[in-house]
């Protein structure tokens, strides 16, 4: 089982919005075979709490254009790690220090990387895994 086309499309829209708000190290992992609750984890980071919140705002604004609203939102007030749960897509926007500490990519390293189609943007490049279409 792999992530659905709609989940991948949602992750791509969110990734583009994050990129426009200068998110760093944007990576999407297909967690559908390992996790029954979601298809894709999208992970992005920023160097400050203010930037984390700006990225979250950009993602929410973009996905709202497709009538998508998060079922749950966690961590907004702190701005260190904001989780947006869109059911099939779970978005993690982390302060870069928290991202290094919690190392979500390491925890989910066996999951394939989703091609976010962000072009030549270096932040879209993942360091491990295979790509899913």
C-alpha cells in the first residue's frame, strides 16, 4: 500500500506553501505502510519561532483554497513544533533545533520519500530513501 494520490497532492501543495515562506529541509515521507492513521508526513523547519508560525500560516492559507482544514493543530502557541493534522497528511513544522533533537526522519527512515516536485530547490532534496510517485 502506498500513499493515495490525493494525499500526495495535499503534501505537494503544503510543501510549495512552506517553500514560499522560506521553510528549510522540506521532506515528505510515505508512512502509509507503517501507520494506519496517515499516508504522508511532511516535515519542514525554520530558524525561529516566528518563521515556524509564518510557515504554518502559509500552509493553512494554501490548503484552505482546497477546502482543507486541519482536524487538529498542536503547538501553535510555542512556535517550536507545530503539528497540523489533515487526517491523511500530517505536517510537522519544527524549529531547526527541535528537528535535530527529535530526528523524525531517522525514526521513519524505512519509509519512502515522496517526490514533492519543488524543482531545483535544495530544501526539497531528501538524503535517504526512495521516491514515491
